[in-house]
């Protein structure tokens, strides 16, 4: 029955450790830095539940802390809650979950100067591996914990754990060495007198001593009995109801073969004491020892009891686990709700982000269109300026050509006159002055032709004036319908265009043909103004081609007011040009 | 000769010449102003003093300078003076030679003479002043007279078009007169219509009525 006693010991050790762990946790961890009041409050409540073994209530609180706390800002509380949860899972036998919790602590350990959390982490890890039969891993973590600079009592406790692992590995010698050391050196400075203040220490000492006894027992060392009896004596003196059954169970096991009656006696006592505190493990061991040490009716009785008990224990464990599952489930629902809320929040944030993106995009679109508009304005201005410059240049060329055409002869005459005649002569002087005056007045009229055109109420007069300049004794110019509509309703640009176009046509006709009669008809046709020039000049077919070339400029002008220029090449005896533009 | 003359001219070289002409004509009081507003004030003051001007000689264009003025041109000055002293004699002495503008000055502002600045302008001005003093009407300097009586530009009216149309339809003089009477178009007497047809023949350089209609047809007038 080596195994059963071993398990018994382990369980008792476990509970004691749990008790001590909770004592450790008594000092609230959040004293360091904690900015979140809620996390702090929950930690206080959670730890108090934990310390009172109320894991059902502690569990959701720790979960909540983990959900609420900021792992960086509230690191202490966060890690504390994780360790709390790891322990709770461990107590419930859920070593996988426990490990899952404790793994989350690992990245935080480097931030703690004190080794307390590291020690817990390694300790819990070691125990998880121990319980899942991964003894080497368990030893690895226990050793890690052992090498931490911690308070000595923690070192002794880890040594105790290592001893238990060795026991499980059946390395009883090694285990015995450890337990000897623990029970001797570990309590060298401790007061082992029976006192309320150090009762817990004494109880732990008893557990460890008992472990040493177990080692001796397994090594067939006779010291085992002494130790068992010593432990029993202390426990009896300390009235340790919780663990006294363990001593009886150990003694029962010790006498099982050599003295079955004594073994049965201890087993009965142990069963009785274990029943008082409902220590099901000891109850189980004691019942099993009873079943082995008794005979006949008693054997039958205890065997039945043992079977019934095992069943009930299983049911109880199952129930306990189920209850715990309920809590976990309820918490899961909470968590799901939280997740839902979080999702909503995230969605909201996403929406905000989207809107930000949208406005960002619209900003980009706006600035691009703004740039485009700017560029367009710049381009149009530049183009307009270029066109204007071109127009000015063309105009200058035209004027200089005209000056050349009209004044060349006069200037040449005047120059040769001045060279060849004696200007001292009054008659010559007068003639020369007349020549100069002619040049001046011609220049002036060219200048006037190109000066600004009045577009006010005097426009019609200005137009007539211009036309009349082309009339002479040889050429009669008839004007028809010039006043048949109101010029004031026609736009300035259109008026200027009409003026320039007529001027250009008359100019060209004057140089091109020998007409004696010309007629200009102005007509208003619905929404158009039609202006028609007709003369009786000799018609030359090439005239139109030349004119068309010369009037290129005119045509462009008409186009700018959405008008059309038309040469009537069909008429037989006359030359006709007409243009039309909308009002 | 005139007793009191106002000269409105912004270029002193010209005003000196004008004043010289007036002095030669032995005008006793000669006032000279460079701004139109000042001219109007002088006229008003003279009226108030009961010593009004007999004659005003003015330019048309005045260069604008730093002074803020109400009257910007000779046209405006004449218009303003016409309101206070309509009977004053007015001679315009300007570079302007556009016949329609000059006609407007005569017809609408009632100026007495128009003299263009030119090579012979002093003589022309002198003649104009003398002619004005003799109450002659519509005096033009000699270089402008052609323009003023210019008939080269002939405005064909709808009346003429109507005559041409009826002629082209074979109407004789009497029928046209009757038609005009029916349509209440005046003048509709045969003699005035005949005169008009003769005028049209001259305008169109036509030898006879048939020729006239042919030309009018060619020109698309009928």
C-alpha cells in the first residue's frame, strides 16, 4: 500500500500548501502601483474569497480582473489574478487550464524585482507536471524555483516538493535525504513548541516528518515507527483534528503485515477522525486498510463500506466539478456578452475610422480638384495671355503693313522732293509742308481706324462715319436698314466685331475691285442679325479666293461671336459677302 | 466785334495762338481757362455780374490730371453753359474731324462754328470768329466742308425700298401714288415720288428706271 499512503501524504501536503499560499496572498499585491480603482477593489475581494477557500466566488472575480486590468499598468493585480486562477484550476484538478493561466504570467516575470511571483509560477508549473506524471518537467520547475532568491521557508517547501517527486519516482533514499534535511535544517531556527502562533509551522513540520517516515518505511528503516509516533504525539498534543487521521493511517499501514489487529485499530481510529473532518482521502485509506486487516464479517462490512464510500466520493467529486463547470459556464456567458460589447465597440470604432477615412478621402479629392482648378486657371490665363499677345502681334503686323502700303509712296515722294528741290523757295516749302501734312493725316486716320471703338449710343454714327470714309465721288455706298433695329441691345463685343468686319471687308474691296456702287444691308432675322455687302465691281473668280484668305482674320472674329461668314459665289453681276450672328 | 470772349483750352501753346487771334480782332476782354469746371464758373459769374460773355471758344478733349473735375469734355461744358446762357455764341476748336460727331455738335448742342486744328487753323479760326459775329450758321473750317456736305454715304430708307418694289412690279407713277395713299405712306404726291425716283437713279448711278430696278434686284433690295 505504498502508493495509497503516498497519495495521502501528497494530498495533505497540497492542502497545507494551499493554506500557506492563501496566507501569502494575504498581503495584497496591489500596494505597488495600481491606478485602476476597480481592479484594486476586485483584487481585495477576490483575494479574501481565495483566502477563505471560497474558490467559487474568487474565480469569477479573478476572471473579471483579467478582463478589466491593463496588463502593463495593473501588472501586479493582473499577475496576481492569473496565479489565483492557476491555483484554483489546480485545486479542481484541471492542470491543463492551470498551465494555460500560468503560461500567461511568464512574460511578466522579468518586470518584477521580487521573486515571489516567479516562485509561485514555477511552483504551480512544477506541481501541474507532477500531477500529470511528467516528473522530470516537475523537477525542472521545482529546481528553478529552488534557485530563486527567496525566503528560506519557500526553499524548504520546494525541497519538500522535490522530495515528494523523488518518492513518486521511488527514489526513497534521495527523498529521505531531502526530508531529513528539511525536517532538521529547515526548522533549526524555528520554534517548534506548541503555540497558537506557530501552529501552522508545526503542522507543516509534522507533514514533512511524516513524509520522512514514509521514506523510512519504504526503505524498511526501523526509524519509521519512531517518526510516526513522534508525529502522532505532536498532533495529539496540538489537537490537530485535520491531520491526525493521516498519522493513524500511516501507523495502520506500518502494522498492516506485522500486526493486523493493531493496524485495524489504527485504521478504525483514523477512519473515525477522518470522518469527523470529512477527510475523504484518509477515510478511503483507512477503509482500505480495515478491509485488509480484518476478517470475516468485519472484512465484508468494511469492504462494502469502502466500495460505497469510493462511489460517493466519485459522485461528490463529480458534483463539485459540475458546480464549478456551472460557474465557468456562467462566466463564459458573461464573457461572451463582454465580447459582444467589445465587438460593438470595435464596430463603432471601425465606423469612426471609416468615417475618418472617408473624410480623408474627400479631403484628398477636394485638394486634387482644387489643384486641378488652380492648374486650369493658370493654364487658361497663360493661354489667354498668349492668344492676346498673338492677336496684338498680328494686329501690329497688319497695321505696319497698312502703313507700308499706304504711306510708302507719299514718304518716298516727300523724301525725293526734299532732296531735289530747294526748300528755301516759298512755293516748294509750301508744297513740302502739304506733303508732310498729307502723310500726317493719313497716319492719323490709320491710327483712328485702329483706335478704340465707341460702343455707346453713338455707335451707329461711328459706324456710318467709318463706312462713309470709303465713299468717294467714284463710289456710292448705300446703307440700308442700319437703324432698323436698336444697336443698344447688342453686346459690346458684337458691335466691335461688326465694326471691324465691315472695316476689313471695305478695306479689302477698296484695294481689290473697281466698284462704283456698293450697298450694305442690315437686317434683323428673328434671332439673328444679317449684314450683307454687295457691290457691282468686276467679278473675278479668283477674287473670292484672295478675299477668303485675306478675310481669315475676319472669319475668326465672326466665329468668336458664334456667327458665320458667307461668300455668295452664285450671283452673276455682283459681288456679295454676308455674315450672320445671333443676337 | 465781340466784347467779351472766354477761351477754354488746356494746352497753353494753342490758347496763346487763340488769344493772339482774338487780340488781332481787337476783342477787349479775353478770359482763358484750363478746366471746363472753371469755364462754367466764369460764365456763371459773368452772368451774375451782368457782364455776360459774347463768345466761347472751346476744345473738345481735356487731359485729366490730379484735379477732380465734374465736366470732363468740351461737349459737357457746352451742354452745361447752354443751360445757364443758351444764347452765347460757341465755336469749337478741336482736332476731331469725324463728321458725325461734328454734326451732333451743331444739331444737338447748337454750336455756331467748328474749326479743326491744323496747318491753317489760325486763319480758319479767324474766319470762323468773323463769320460767327456776322450771325452765319453752321460754319465749318474749309478742310471739313466736304465731309459736312458729304452725300457719298446714302441711307436708303424703307420708303425708297417701297418705291423700288412697286416699280419692279410694273407700277407707274400714279399707281404708286395711289398705293401710298391707301397705305397712308407720305409723301405720296406724284411729283415728290418722281423726285425721289430721280434721286435714287443718281444714288444707284442708273440711267433709267429699268436700270435702277435691275441694280436694285442685283443688290437684293427688292
